C-alpha cells in the first residue's frame, strides 16, 4: 500500500516489528507496526529469537549484495575490455546496464540459507501476477 513512498535503492532496507494477536476463535488481529523494533529480550529464548532475526537479516542482505556485486563486476570487466581494445565506449549503454545490475535480484548461485525463514512478498523484476508469488489475489491487482 505504501511501497511507492519508500526509498527504492538496493542497498537500503528497514526492519519493522509487526505485532499480531490471535483471539479465541483463531482470528488474526493486527496490533501495531514499529519502524525501530526493540531487539533485546529479557529471557534466553527472546535473546535467541532476536539473534536469529538479526542473523537472518544479514544473510538476506549478504545474498543480495553478492548478487549485485557479481553483476556490477561483469559490467566493469566488459568496460575494461572495450577500453583495452580501444573501442569507442558507449557510456549511456553502460550506465543503463549498471542501473539494471544494482536492482535487488538474487542470482541463483547466491541463495539465502535454508535455515532462514525469508519469504519474498514481491519482486519488481518479475512482470505481472508472478511478481507477488501468490501472496495477493489477482482480483486485487
């Protein structure tokens, strides 16, 4: 709903704390969202949970970072080859390739750990309904 107002840069993310409650009839209720969730617990279990959240977040960021850097390095290598061969360099072409390369997109070789509970909600690199991984009813799009 508010994704258009968020900064869209592949090196930026924000961790939100979202609280839900289940009632006696197993109905899910939204309570609140926090843009700066407290990540310190008062018990061993809470500390373990929060450590898992932070480690999972770093795992995701690292996979995306490695994917982006692989794509950027491929562009740099081609640019160096063109310059070394004294070819005329099309700066606009390389600028456009770079803009595509730095978008959030996981390369298959840099997978997120299977221990991570990460579930993608949307991938703007995929066209149409597939971008939502079945999370949104097509009638709502």
